[in-house]
C-alpha cells in the first residue's frame, strides 16, 4: 500500500525510507482535508504515532507551497512536552521526518546547559522543542523570540497539567502570536484540558482516535498473583521466561528502583535505571545503553511512563502495583507501539488482589491470569532455545574444518554435545524457586484454597499448646521460618493442651523435615517432629467449656428450700462471717449486726514549721549573724506579715 498524496513529498519520502507502508488511525485522521489550517484537539492513546502525526499536520503551515526552508531565523514552530525524555525523543523524530526539508531544530529542556541552548537559539532554528519551565525561562530572558511562530503543539497536555505546568503553559501561549495554529494532543480530555482548549484555541476541531472499548489492543495483559515475600523471585523468573530483547520494569519509588536493580544486577542481568534523582546526562546514557544493546532491562519510576520509545521493547513488568488506571495505561503504553505487539505483566501480592482487579476493571482491560513461571518451565525454555540455535544450522567453514576434525578425533560426539550444553546453561541465570500459587481461570474467581489441596500431606507436631497460649497467628510464622516454607504449604493446625499438630503439603514435606532437622524450631525449648497422623484429641476442651461428670442437678423453683440454721440466718446462706477469712477485711465501722458505729479516725499531724534557732538572750544590741537563720537543710521561715491596721490613724 502507498501513502496518501496529501502528505508533503519530502515527508512522504522520509516515511517510506523508515518503512512506513500505512498510517495509524491518528496519523490518517490528522491529514484529512477538513483539518487543514485549523486548530486541533486530538485525543489518542500513547504509542499511536502522535509525533509523526503532528509533524505531518504542521508541515503545510511551516513550509507553505515550498518543499524546503529557505532561511533560518526566529522559530516557526514550538513543541511543548512534559518531560525531558519526551522532548528529546520528539526532536529526534522530527529530525528524520524533516531531514529533506533542511529544517533546523533546537531543544530547550531542564537539566541541560542553558547557555548552549541560548547560543543555538541565536543561530536560528525552524522548530524548537522544550519543556514548559525551560521555555518560560528563555522567553523571560529574551532568548526565545516568539514573534514569528506559526504553530504551537502541546504534546501530552493532560500530563503537563498533572505535573503543575498550567501557569507556565498559559504564560507561553499568551506570549505567542494570536494568529498561530494551536494543536493540543492528550490521551484523555478531562475538564481541565477542555477549558485550556476553549481559552487558547479558536474553533478547534475535535479528533478522537481512541476506542474506549479497546485499550491497547496490541498489548497482551497478564495478571500474576504471588506471595508478597516472593515478588522479586517472580520478577526474575518472568524475565527469564519471556527473554525479551528489551524490558521495562516499573517500581513506585526511587528506593525500590535501587533495590530491584541491585538484585537483578547481582543475578547477572544487564540493568540500567531511570528515576527523578538522576541527571539528564545519566538518563540519556541509560536510554542509549538500551538502544545500543549494552543493557536489556531498565528499572524505572513513573518518570519514564511517558515519552520513552525504546526499540524492540516487547515486555513491561509492573513490579509495584499501579495506583490508578491512568498510571497503568501510560506504563503499559511503552510497549505495543505503532502496530508492534507487546506483553504487560502485572505482579500483585495476594493480599492486594482486590486492588489489582479494581484498577484493571476501571481501565477496561481484558487480562488473563498467569502463574509465576517455575524453574522447570524456564529450564525447558532454555533447552528449546539451545536446540533451535541458528549457529547449529550453519555449515562448517573451511577455516574451521581442520579444528573440528581434531575435536571429533579426540572426543566423542556425546562429550562435545555435553560440553556445549553445560556451557550454554552456565551462561544463563538460574531461575528462582517460587511456590505453587493458586491459578485462577478468571480475575473474579475465588481462591481455591481448600482442604483438597492438602490431601496426602504429612503431619507434624510442635511442643507448644493451649497451656503455652499457642495461637495460629504466631505458630504459622514460626513454622514457616523453621521449615523454610510459605504459609500456602501449611494446612490444618490443631491446638491441644500441651502440643499442637499441623499438616504440611506433600510436595514440601521432605524439605520441611530436613530444614527442621538441621535448624530446629528457632525457639528455645520448642521442638518439631513428625507424627503418624492427626490422631484423636487427647486433651479435652478448656475448663470453661468442659461439662461436669455425672448427672446434672438443675434448679427447680417449685422445690422446697432447705431450712437455715442460726448462723445462716444471721450471716447469709454461706454461714461465713468476715472473721472466718484468713485476712479479715479492714475495719470500716461495720459490725455483723448491721449497726453503724463511729470509729475515731487518727488525727493527721499538722505540718511542722521549720526549726529556727533563736538568738540567746543577751544585752548586746547587735545580734550574731547566725541568729534567726534556719538550721541546715530546713527551709527558711516565712516572714510575719506586717500589721497595716496598727499604723492606721483613727478616723474622726
């Protein structure tokens, strides 16, 4: 199939050289006759080819009837993107698309040398691509001349508003000429986007290239439920199972990116990272490593969820569960781009299964359940890839024939094949052990954890019971740690007075017994050993639930009451008085006859005044220095208040 004739000839030749035979829906819709010269409000899902679309849309506005730019000066087009990665990617896309037109592009993004950007703007550029903050800075300083602009494009406008760039966008659009074209691209059109379009666009044409019923039809979504402690093992096995050329693994925090990348690096994977704390140079180097093939796995935060287009990115893994459907779609949109197929694996802990299902339902995504790949499945894939290696089908070259003959003469075919197999297996990372998680046919199925899962299991006993206040909530972690198993491998737990018995699933029984024999229970004085079976309950229920032996006497209200003796008549039915107890209650003025008596209470001692040493009687007028002072350790005596009434004059 040939490209439409409405595309300018230089751009059509560039598309053909890139291998474009057909256009995506958003690309085909944006070059129709009715869109010529108009402001556009376009909603299209990520990965649908929007960059090429608005590149073709603004070409007639920039070039007119010409095929080449004749002179360079103030920018003719301004393209605004939310992130540095997306802005630089847009610049690369437009460079090859406008290669035959002689267009010069310049970038103005945060994290780069602002002085170099100002020098590039002084030399002149036809198209400027940048982020809102840096563009506003250049406009304020007078480095970016907006007077000649013919078109302004806002890519991922919803993301820019979410990141708080609304004020910067309004400043940039106010500085642009009023007769320019404004093209606004967004994955969704919420109320804020509609208000922005109404304010800064003139009679915009609404184009929707998103089918709400089919989100990312080129992406195969899989939900993997794993125990929380085995999340990283499941990630490693998923990477080994799919063996994708390039994989993007998403974590929620920077610390999560550091931890996961270190774990994968230690397991032999070629890993790079992307997070907000990295400089622009570090981000560029990481992405270039993925493009060059020096790294195959990129662990990133959501800063990489938009704008990154990596070649041969076939697999996206959500190591941390997305918090909302928009994050899920934008993360997943890194694969399955422009007609390519991709796989998205969402790894969710068992206890967050309901959250995962709610996010998937809100995003309107059809997902299939997938169990974590086991070590046996990965090794089978290894063997299949070794058998299908293209090197085995190549003929023996002339320079290799002599040495091949020497190998055949010295070693047998079996020995050479075994050596080749060992070499291939050693070069591949070993898979991790994962527990047999329940497999669900549909996302809404219930957990099939029933007693049938433990048929044929082995019973063990632990030397703590009800008298030791044993409870399943603290027995279960102790048993899992002692036997090196997960809680899914432990079935029924029966607690008796002095011991408890529990059941271990048959596949894990031998490993549990060996671990207990080697490490013990992990608790002082607690032992774990195997028993023949669950047996009978040798101890009865707790005392509060035990029934008395023999016939039970029931109270009959009509039966005659027994006569009371004198002591019972006086002191009650028990016949006991306070003096009969070993420790009589303290006296409170009560006597058996019920008469109230008054007991004299001891008078509390009044606080004594501090001891003051008086001066000895002497006829000398002068008093010694120690006179009138308190003794050592005693507080000073309060002074006697003056009698003001004594000095008052009598009133006449």
